[in-house]
């Protein structure tokens, strides 16, 4: 997950939603998170870190992280709204 916030991110409710779907963080799903701490110039390198770690899904929260992820990936596995 790529976002513009400082860790921990404010999207804590995701754990509840994942749990409702049968996922347990740390057991059946791993969330690798990168936050730019409000510094958009870091987003490209953070997106590349996630891509280099071979994540199955890259989730980008809001416009600037989304644009950074889009610039850094060209695989068919990407979904863009």
C-alpha cells in the first residue's frame, strides 16, 4: 500500500474489512506499507520499493501515490480506475 501519510496510516479500518472477508493480517495476508510522510517527491522511490519486493497487488491511496505507482509499473497486473 502506497500512501501520502506517516505510518501508521489512517486507514486502520481495512483490518476490519479484511477480517470480515476471512483474512488475518500477518497470517493469511501481508500488507507491506509505504508512506511518504507528506513528501510527494518520495513517492516514486517508495512505489519502486514495493514493486521490487514483488507484491501481488499494489494499492495506491489518493492522486499523487496513484500517479507514482502508474509511472513505475507497466505490468498487466495493474488496475487503474
